[in-house]
């Protein structure tokens, strides 16, 4: 394998890892936002405040 081809493959591999990392972060952010919305809805349903929870 020539040096140029090796460098092309390494760039492709780096791009793939970066893309996967960004997708994973976006998925984690989305899950976190869903959890926050669910907690907020439950708190409103039960008329709880942050102060109630911290006590």
C-alpha cells in the first residue's frame, strides 16, 4: 500500500471516529433533554418545586 493511500484511509478512519463521537454526543444530549422534560412534567403534575425535592 502506498503512502498516499494509507493517508487517505487514515483520514477516512479519523472522519468516521469523529462522526461517531458527534452522533453519540448528540444522542446523549437528546436523551438528557427527554429526561429533563419528563422530570419537569412529573414535578408539575405533582405540584413539586425544586425546593420540595431538595428538602
